[in-house]
C-alpha cells in the first residue's frame, strides 16, 4: 500500500503543470488530502508509531493553532505543503523496495517532459505567447521537478525506463532552468553509474539532451542561447543570486532566530533588503520584490527558525548517511539540496514532496513513538479546514476580479468584501477590494484595504503601485 504515496505525488506532479500554475491552493489540498488519507489508512491498520521528530513537528503545528491561530492560518498554503510532505515521508518509511511508487513517479515525469517538448515545438494548443512552460507553470519549477524525477527513471525496467529518461532529460533542457541543469549534473554520478544497462541509459540521456537542444534550435521558444548568456551577464540572474547570498550573510540573525511562520520571508524581505541597500547602494540595480529567498536554508530559517533548520538538516543528513552510497533516492535528495542553494526548490509542492519521499525511503530504523502519527494527522485535518476557508475566499475573490475586469467594479466590490470576510488574512481578497474601490473612485476604501493586504503580502507589485506595502 505504500505505493499509494507514489500515486499521490504523481498526481501532484501531473496536475501542477498541465492544469496551469494558477491553481496552487487546490493542488495543495490535493497533496494534503492524499497524505491524510494515507495516514488514516495506516492508523486503522495499526501503524500509528512515528519518528520523534515527526511527532514533534505535528505537535508544534497544533501548539501554533492554539497560541497563534491567526498567524498559522495567514499563510496556510505554506503550512499545508510542509505537513503533507511530512505525512508522505512517514508513509513511505520502511516500505519494501518496489512498493514506494518509484515507477509511477518516473512515468509521471516522462509525461510532463513530453508536454514540455510539445510546447517547445510550438503546438498551437500548448504554445501560447509565452516561453516554454507558459501553460505548464513556471519554467524553473518545471525544470526542478523534472531534475528531481530523472534519477527515478532508473527504476523502470526496459525500454519504458530508457524512454522516461530521454523524455525527462529533454524536458529539463527545454525548461531553460540553469538550476535544474546543475541539479542533474551533480546528482548524475549517484544513480547513473550503478543503474542497470548503464550504456543504454547514457545513450538515452544523450538522446534527450540532443532532442531538447534540437527542438529549441528549430523553434527558439525555450531561448536556450539567451539563458546561457545570462549566466555571464554583469546584471544577469547569476549575479543576482550572489546578491541574495550577500544579503543573507549580511545579517544572519534575521533568519537564524525563532522564525515567524510559513512564508514569513516575503513579509520580512522589504525591510531586510532596504537596510542592506542603504549600506550598499551600488547594488541598487538588484533590488527586487521576491516572495521567496531563492536559498532554501534562508527561507527555512525565516519561516521556522533555527529549530526548523536543525530538524530538517538532521533528517536530511541522516538520510544521506545511511543506506547505499549510490541510489536513486539519494540522488533525488542531493538534487533537491543542490537546487535549494540558488532557487526556492522547497517552496514548490512537487519538489518538496519528492524530497520528503526520498528522506522517508532512506530514513533508518523503525518509528518508536506510540500514537506519534496522530498529532500530524490532526494537524493535517486542521490545515485542510483552514485551506478550505481560504479556497472559499479565493473563489469569491475570483468572481470579484472577473466582474472588475469586465467593467463592473460595482458588482465586484461586494464580492471582494465577501472574500475578505470569509478569510480576513487572505491578502489577495484585500488587494481585489482595493482595486474595485479604486475603479469606483472610493479612495477611503482603498486606504483601508491596502494596509490589510500589505500585512501579509508586502512584496506584491499591485500594493506598491497603489501606494502601500513599502
């Protein structure tokens, strides 16, 4: 039954991209619902023991609900993703080899890789006007997911495994994600060197590389030459990553403290960046409105504090230290860790889930805390309830947005107010209310709504343009 984890993660991987990148909350609910069902079935069957770290993390969420209920629910998307990942990691722990869902995950990666290639080829129903993955989520997110899935192609026997490797590798190429390219290169020795049929596997990977490069050379949609040139550009994204590391190391106490809850980075970043640029005005050209740190350890510390870094680091290092020195699960874990040095890999549900899967596969020993899974299961249920409230608010907010952009802000304003009442900590509801009020020339309403939005989403460009949040 542990293979159910593979099916859940495969469903998340497949839904995250073909169903657009604009439905994050429903997809988080999908991930959390799958995790809670898997945990509930295990408990019913008598498997209720958990690792002390896992039990403690579930208990910490419950404590947060009691002590700071508003803050826990403010950015529930982030909380829910972590809880779901913990649950799936526990569920796959100690499962027998072949029952962990590796093969279905690899096939899901091949499907997504094929979709990326079709888009790169310019098919009318996928191409649109944006670069590759414009309809499949963000290009970076696409690349990270495929890079993390690539090692699992070695678990699929025969031609199906070789085809999966070629399609996933080609998808990584056309994603244009430099982070994903590095993830693949550094993880490759950990799985390809010991995979069955190594010669044929290398040929399949080379075929994928050539296929991706060839399609881009023919259509130019992935823009690979420009992505490569950007690495050495004085104002390119590579220099921008250096800027972010300098900023992080400038005042490490800001992310090595107690933490401020899920997705706290985007609330703290404007003031943090402002103070840094006052001392280093020569770096002003790199000023940005990031929602994620692009350095996973910094984001982890900002959100969950030093204790979060220690717990996640301990679980990860323990998983690396035990088991075979080279295997696909280790390659997945190393790939995600490498990507997290330059991109918000753990902020994306598919890669977070895959990392938790890899930790669960390689975690040593058996769970020891009786009933230890119950706090996590309770936390998942509470998190799903909070997310369902956010989803109801978002549906009302979407109706308000549609009314406004179709020329009926008078209709949209009440719907935006309803969205804000359903979930007062939904910043997008307050942003939409401010936009409707601006369209109705009600500046008093605008000035009341903007601070409520800026409280939880200060880096949003709309808030800045309308005069708040900075």
